[in-house]
C-alpha cells in the first residue's frame, strides 16, 4: 500500500478516535445548561450520555461483523457520516427528546466507527508497525478524554452547549471527506457469509440490559429486572453462538486461544479498576480538600496527558518487546496506585496525589496499546473488526461496572446523602472501600495478564 493511503488511514483513525471520546467528555459539562434551557431534570439530561453509550456498546459487534463480511471502509465512512449529521441536527434541536433520539442514533454511528477504525488501521500497515500506529490511535483517544472537559468547558461558557455539537460536526465532516476519498478500496470478499440475525438480537439485548442494569441498579426498579434478563440473554447467546455455523462472535476462539481470552479479560479488569479514579478524586479534591472544580479538573488532567504522551512510545515498544509483558507491567503500576489511593486522608500533600496520577497514567499507557496489539495478534485478518469491537465492548462494560461499584459503595455508606453535603470522614471511608475493591480487581487482572504466552 502506498504512503499516501497509509497517511490518510492514520489521519482518519486518529481523528475519529479523538472526536468520539471528546464528544462524551465535553458534553458532561453541559448537562446543567441543557437542563436549564429545556426545564428538565439533570437525570433526564444525563441520558444524552447514557443513550450514546448504550447504542455504541450494543451495536459495535454487530456492525463489526457486517464490516468483516462486506466492507470495512463503507461501514466506517457511513459511521462518520451518521455521526456528523447527528451532531449538526443536535445543534438545532428544540427539545430534549429530539436530542436524546439523535444521541442514540449518533451512538449507532459511533458503533460503526469503533468496530472498524482499528481494523482499517492495522490492515493498512505491516505487522512490524502495528504497535506504533495503535499507539497513535490510543494517544488520540486519551487526548479526546483530556481535551473534552477543557475545550468543552470553554465552548459551553462562551458560545453555549450547541457550539460543542457544531464543533464535532465540523471536524467529522472534514474527516468524512478524507475517509471517502483517501481510504484504500475495500477488498473483495471471496466467499459468501451468512449473517447471524438471532445472534445479533441476543447480543444487543444482552449488552443493553446488562449495561443499563449495572449503571442504574441502585436507583431503578426496571434496572433490577433488566440485569437478570441481560444475564439470561448472555446464556442464550453463548448457547446459540456455539452451535451456529457462522457466528457473530467466534466463541471457539475463546475456548481454544487462551491468550486471546486472557487479553480481553485483562482489558475488562483494567478498565473496570481504573475508570472511577477521576470521579472519586474529583469529589475528594473538592469536598475534602476544598479545591474549586476548575482547579480539581486541572489536577486530574495530569493522568490522561501522561497517557496521551506515552501511548505512541509504548505502542512502538510493543513491536519489539512482548506486549504481554508490557501490559502486565502497566497493570501492576495501576494496582500500586489504586492501593495508594485506598489510604488517602485529609492530610495527604497535593504533590503525592499528582505523583500517583502520573504513575497511574504511565501504567495505563503501558497497558492499553500493548494489550490492543496482543489482542489483534491473536486473530486472523478476516476477524479484525469483530475483535476490535469486542475490545471496545470490554472497555464500555468495564467503565460501567466501575461506576456501578462506586454507586453501590456510596449507597451503603452514605445512603441518600448528596456528595457535596457528606462529611469528609464518611467520604474518605467510602473512597477507601472503593479503591480497595479496585485494587483487588486490578490484581486479578495482573494475574490474567501474566498467564498469557
């Protein structure tokens, strides 16, 4: 493949990795203003994030399978177009219901992107460069996460929440043109592959019910019903996929390829253990230490900045050193930081917290790109899209589980007390329990990671 096509592919993947994560983190800061304009509760506005998350998680694997049996380029380009048009329409929405519907559809577009961008990227480059380009993609993801609160806050403050949607539309429109013209032409599929419709329906039901059940279990009766439904759907899905000739997810790969199974489990554990760090520390810095939200945000940005800077390096390193070893080392660093946070008190100096955040950033950087490299090395080229979709789903389930654990611990220790009104000692006790649980999860993840060959 010529260098021009490779550059276009790298630009498309890097920008889409940025914009899909930036949108979610930037909109979090607009929740109060959107609620105020439409006179609706913060809980309802929160569905602008939840609807997007559920749709993107539930449809990533189905779209990944479609991409593997048809054309990854077409699915990716269509996903970028859907994402861009929904952003433009949301900027002119006149009620909250329209925004929620558009965010759900935007989640479909994001699912098309998540399911294909990594597959398109590694297909365009030789195996010797796989870790390096994955590092750029991972770095872009973390830049999106860290830039979201900063740029989102500025745009929301000076131009209003609609400007965030206009910005994401403008960036998406440009990358759509680059993708349509610059990506390599789709490879012709030599054999006809059946589409597992029942498997897709069971998978979507499983993901939606489990994710919603976990995220709202402590506050919603419906969630308590849907979580068992999701787990039951998972059993039916597994039984069906094991028997069908051309499944949406090749479960036999999990049974026969221990490295692939453990790599996905390590991803689930790592994301589940580390995602709530910024949430818990933001409360600690504001309520216990007395910092403003702006100062707390600047302190917390240390972790994703380190992750963004180091990810390209760790990606390149995983082309020369076993990605399993690098990922295990990174996860071990994360476990050490989580253990440190489990002993936080009112007297901890700020520099120690900053140092721990930097070390946590180093740990995640050493884990993410090498682990993605390890996962993709375990599958054939024809299964790249589904493999990257599953990895994205592990990330989403990990993030949701992380917040579900925090919600559960908060409910036990604080009941219905608002976080801002809680006593510092109660908050610190809640954080100690949460971080000890996350330390245990991360330690199990290190064990899974080290068992790989």
